[in-house]
């Protein structure tokens, strides 16, 4: 988001900068590249699966699109800096390079109509920290964006909070892997299988339907009676992303997160390993492999077959 050129600051200096950024108040950004328009609304509705005909018929933007209109895009040109940018750069420069969004609250004042041109205004609202979190020591930074029409009418507000954290140094093999799966009565059978080198797929004990991820109810017959079947451990890569950034504790980027289609008919998410990232291809045949992450956890992953 910002260039990592700032020098390292002490906690006191970070709070001092935060105070200055808060004092700047609301700073207007660049107006949207395009006025509110039907093609973008249509794409949004399709992507969201929203079939409400009212938006297109009446030329109204879905309120949750507020942020969409003024997104700078990947190739953003020079623009006014928001009071958030300097704070983020300072946190990066001080080693808090990890980032996760923790809160987002939007408030809509009215529908925005086709043809209206929105301009965002950002104010930095506060910095809290340093705090010890599961991801590492970090700061919570909060800012607010208000979108205005050309008549200076505010139409939507957003509060956004991120945790900027210092990624822990590479874990020793003896340290627990920080991202442990949530094991509960619906998923325990799966992890018990993984520990034995079995890939278990939940099935309905009444109608036999397979489902993954595991859940309490059969999507076909609504039965709560559960069983499982052993999968062959083969599959093909249905889709994937290459994770480069932000840093993930306990992992070394880049790594591949894939959706693997099993011949049994369900899809499962897992890392694709033992294959250079640039050689990963949709449709490639894969075979499950089990990786020990720490004393407790084994993860199923996928390697070229
Ligand atoms: Zn069933």
C-alpha cells in the first residue's frame, strides 16, 4: 500500500505521529475516475449474486458499493496523500509490516444515483498499541472515510481498522505452528483421519451424499446422521492463488493455496507443494501428502501426482 521507506520509530514517536495525523482532520482525496454508472453496478450485482432488479431499473447503486467508486486501482497515479498513508509507512518502517483488517463498519445515508460523482475524504481516527496479539505485537490503526457528492452531501461513511503487526521471526521446529485449525464435533473426524494419513470426506449416513467442508446437516436430505468415506487421495487442481503478501506467521511466501477437486465429487482447500509456483496449472493431477507442522498438527497438502 505504501512504500517502505520510513525510518524506524519508537512507540512514543509513533503515537506522536498518530496525534498529528488525527489533528489533520478530514482530507479530501481525488474524485472517482468515473461517475456512478450502470456497467459497474451490473458487474457488482453479478459478482455478488444480487438479483434485486431495483438497482438497474431505477439507476441506484447498491450502498455496499460505496468504496468501489473511488478505489484507486493497482496503477494509481499521483494523488493527494491521505493522513493514513504516512502512519502506515511509519509502522512499516518500524517493523510492523504485517497487516490484517479487523473491523469495517459502513453507514449509508442515502442511495447514490447513476451520474453522481463521489469524492472520498479520509480522517485518521486513532492508534492503539503496541498490543500483544496471536499474530505478533502490533498496533491497531483506525480511520474513517466519508463519501461526498459534488454538492458536498455525505452519502456514506466507513470506519476501517487494521492490525499492523510485527511478523514473528521464522519459527523453530519445536515451536507450535501459529495457525491451528478449529477442531470441533463436526470436524474432529477429519483431523483424526489426517493424523492417521487418511483423507476422510464426510458423508450422510442416511442418503450417502458426500460433503466438504464438514457440517452438521446433509444439504440433500437434511439428515443430521453423519459418517465418512475414505477418499483415494487423488485430485485435480480446480483453482488456486499464489500468496505473496502479507506475511503469514509460520509460512514462507510465496506459497500456493489451491482448491482441489476430488474424484469422489467434492472440493477441498489445501496448499500445493513440491512444485515451483510458476509451474502450477489448473487441471494438474495431484496427490495428497501429509506435512507435520508441529508436535500436534499434521496438514494435508497436495503435490504433483
Ligand atoms: Zn442425506
